[in-house]
C-alpha cells in the first residue's frame, strides 16, 4: 500500500516513508491510496471475534502487502493489551470507554501501535529516530509512555506552559531516559507550529532523522479505527441506525471512525462534538472552513483552533463537501453546558464522565433529540475522569479514587526545560 499527500495526489510514498516522515514534504497529510473494503462475512462474524482478532483482519486489509503475518500479529498484540468496554448509559445511549490503557486515554492505542510500527520499520538501520510531539495534554503522556525505553528512538515533547493538567504533565515529564520535555511559553497551536516548522527545515533534516507521533502520523491515526469495529461488534443487535459521537480537537479520532466506515462498517452518522473551539461544527453548518486561535476550556485536550486532520476528513469523502456534511453533524458546547451534562448523567445514570466524554455525550444527545427512535448512539469516552480530577471533583462534588497507575505518576519529579515561543530557540535546542 502506498500513501499520497492530501496536497498532491501524485506524490506517493511507501508505508515506511509515510511513517518516518509523518508529514508530507508539501505539508499535506498522508492517506492510503486505496481504502480496502472488508468482506460481508467479516461483518457477520464480528460479534464472535476478540478485539485482537478484529485487529488482525483490519490491519491485514490495510498493511498486508507491507508487513508479514508475524509482524501484524506482533503489532496488534502490542497495541491491544487492554479492553475498550461498551457501557450502557441510557436507553439507546452507550459509551465506549477508551481509557483502560496505561495513561488512561484513547491515545494509548495510537501511541502503542506507532512505537511498535516504527521499531519494526527501523529494524536493521543504525540511525536513531527523533520523534517530535506537540501536545495539549494527552498525546504527550500516551506517546511518552508508548515510546519509553524503546531502543533507537528519542522523544521530544513540546507542551504549552500552564495549559495542561498537573497529572497530564506528570505523566510525561517524570519519565526521563529517552523522553525529553519542553515547556513552551505559548498555546498548543504554537507548539504544533514549531514542530511543523522543524519538519520542513531542510538544514535540520540533513542533520537528523526527525519524525512525528502526532495524530497526523498514519501510524498513530490508522489504528484508532480498530475500536470502532470493536464497538459495533459489542453493540446488542438492533434494527436502528447507528450514530457515533466523537469528542474532537485535532479530529484524528473522528477521521479514524470515518476510515472504518469507508471500509464497510455500517455507521449511519458521525457527530463531531467540540467545545467552543468550534471551527469544524461551523464548517459543517455550511460555512467555509476557517481556523482560529485556540480558546482554553475545561476539556483542554480539545482546545484546538486549527485542527490538523481536517483535510484528511475531507479526503476520506473524496473531497465531496456535500457528502461530508451529510455524514457528519457538528455540535459545540461551552464549559457550562459541559458541567451541566456531567451533573445530569451522574444524577440520572450514576455514571461519571470526564469533561471530554461529556462533550461527546452532549453532541449525541442533541443529535438524538431530533429523531431519538431512529438511532442508537455511542459516544466515545476518551479519558478516565481521574485524569481531570480537579474539574470532575469540583463539578460533581465527590472524591475520585485514582487508579493506582495514575497515582504513581504524581509521586514522580517533574523534569522539563523552559522554551521561548520562538522557532530559532527550538532549533538551537535540537542541534545541541
Ligand atoms: C486528544 C484528545 C481528544 C481529541 O482527539 P482528536 O483526535 O485530536 O480529535 C479528546 N479527548 C481527549 C481526552 C484527548 O486526549
């Protein structure tokens, strides 16, 4: 399978090049040149397959020409080491809990797949890879933990000072070893901009092998389609149409859901749920696509004003904007809406949502308000509520039990380097 750039369909590269480069030289996003459809008998037997068995089939359909059967097994087994249970919240409303991995957010799936795939693709090379990551919180922890002590790979994480939760920060700044962190005096988009600039810097790229593990990298992005198949396989049999609501920031997660749908998974409608960083819901409502600087909210991992996967979504629909707007509905919510949603669900269903999942829940609820009986809905719970303990405890007036693996991070010592919001400073750091 080759991959093309969303900025130039003629530009094609191999799996290895797409993964190691991360971003195409023309700044486009890599996309699979063809999207395989899975046979009907795969869908028929889905309820009887384990998560791993689903993973082997889907990854084989995508990467079967590039990787051996053993490599695919190794990759899937390394990624899917934890479950993603589907939990009923209300009549016709389920949540897919994606937070049972090592850092308690859905990004563990992509990060674990990405680190394993990079090490498979770099086998036999003596060069060292440097992974640059901009994070608004959870990417940093998932990537740091996914790559921790992986031989031959060094990870450098940029994050906005004071704009990630203490627990998120501890999850990537306390590891050390091959993981370095830079605390940038700016917002997430500034971090992302510096990383993108580094990838395009010829001089820098002659000196070192740089790669990205942001959700723009296909090795992070593609494996996220697996849990959509799994969610569908665990949904009780129904004649209703399926709607899936995805709390979104950079829109990699939603894009992976659309990829699953394009591979044949019968999802009727996607709901793009955001906080007040609402450029995609604005677009879906019929306006031209514009970007904005990001606003800070209590669902901070979705504080993105320039979502990097937007053109990937469009490409998945063959750049057909009408089809895009028909398949994907957008809703946005402010912090007060989010707080009210968390309270209502705790009160009515005794379920504790984190602020991101709450935005997903609200999007689904608003969508179903239009035609509740026609649809069964799933919203993705992207993080464990304990990751956003301060907000959750204050809103719900309760004390949260932190899972042990999360509590352990808090004991670690933060090691980070302060960085000015200035590309030249960043470059100097990389060259030292
Ligand atoms: C990263 C993240 C999101 C947004 O995911 P995208 O793929 O960037 O849209 C949502 N919720 C949580 C908890 C996250 O960490």
